[in-house]
C-alpha cells in the first residue's frame, strides 16, 4: 500500500472511531456529528482507493463523483451506490442549522 493511501485509511479510521465515540461512549449521543464523521469515513476510504491507483480526483465531498471514478476501475463499486447516496448530504447539511430541514 502506498504511503498516501495509508494516510487516507488512517484518517478514515479516525472518523470511524469518532462515530463510535459519539454514539456509544457518551451519555447523550451526538447524532449529527456522528453522521458527519460517517460520511467523512466513507469519503476517505473511497479517496484512499483512488490514491492507491493514482487516480486524480476532485477535492470535494461529492461521493457520487468519487464513486464513478472507482467504478471505472472496478464495476463492483456500483453495489455501494445507494449506501453512499444516503451519506452524501451529511457532508454539509447535517452540520448547519436550517439546512437539515431543506434536505
């Protein structure tokens, strides 16, 4: 595994640990922050895959755009389209007041 790939994976796993902590390790779960970190975890794993294959990708939070790049390498990625779609709006919408109801 390339060094930069390992860095993306490490960051993704940090986000996953944040999800677990925010949902299970405190008295009152912080669901909106956990949703954000869940989206970030998925995004960073997808970016790790693209980095491993030295595929240039946009520096944004558009999971569908990133997924389409992965599918060019491996059509099997199509199977995670729906789960990634369900995470997509957590990159921004969940974090700010007033936007959540518009999603």
